């Protein structure tokens, strides 16, 4: 099977790096550099929410290339479905659903897609796909900066026990092995 040519765009450089690394790990995908984005069969966009910057980037990409777009987002307003369709978006995934990204890219490359409205409504029903609570994201950001449990507790005005409970609950719920794995998960999901 030929590799599907894919290019990536993200609203911040750390999320872009995580997204590119995730895509490069898949043998069925060939990640193109930004300069060759016009040659991609599928463009993958990662954004926190569909805001002015994201809309401008989607419009520019759809004007530059007829490629299908897979949008990975933290939140999508159902009112934006028409706009997304106009910008060649064929799939919308929550940021925490990177396990479904490759299948979505391959389906988009083959011209297969399900209803955008259904996908966006499903995200809204899942709470925007937020597998991480705001408290967990705060703890993860500080862990990523190298803070220990006591420092995180002091910074967030929690007890050390609360911080440990947050980490324990999150790692168990998401089947993460340890703190570095949790930080890597959050980076790949684009939440930190």
C-alpha cells in the first residue's frame, strides 16, 4: 500500500511537534514539510477551538490545496459545521482521540467521511472530548515544567495528597504508566 501524503498544522509549536511525531510514527503515512503542504492528500489541523486564527488557517489551506482536512480540536461550535465543510474538513476529532487519527486520515484520503454535524455533536456530547479535567491539565503543565509534588501543591493551593490523588486518578483512568507518560500523553493530545 502506498503511503498517504499528509501535512500538519497546529495553533502552537509544541502541539505541532507532538502532532508531527504522532503522524511520523505511522508507517502508512508520509509526513510532508510545510513547504510541500500543497502536495498532501490530507491536511491535519490541531487547534484548541475553532477561533479566528483557526478559521483563517483553514481557509488559507483550503484555497491552497484541494486536500481533505482532518480537524483535531478541543472544542467545535456546532454553528461552525457549514464553515468547516466549505474548508474541505472531512473529519473532526477531539484532541484526546489521537488513537483514531490515523484511521480518519486514511478514510479522508479515500474520500470517505461521515457527517460533520454528527461528529461535532458527538464531541459536544462527550464534553468536547475533554478526557482531562482543568485541574489535571494544571497539574500536568507544572509536571512538564519539572515541578515536584510539593511545589505543584503550593503553586495550585492544593494539599500534596490532592495532587497525588489527581495524578493517580488520571493515570489509572487513561492507562498511563507513570508521570512522564502522562506528560507525553498531554503533549500529544495538545492540552499542554
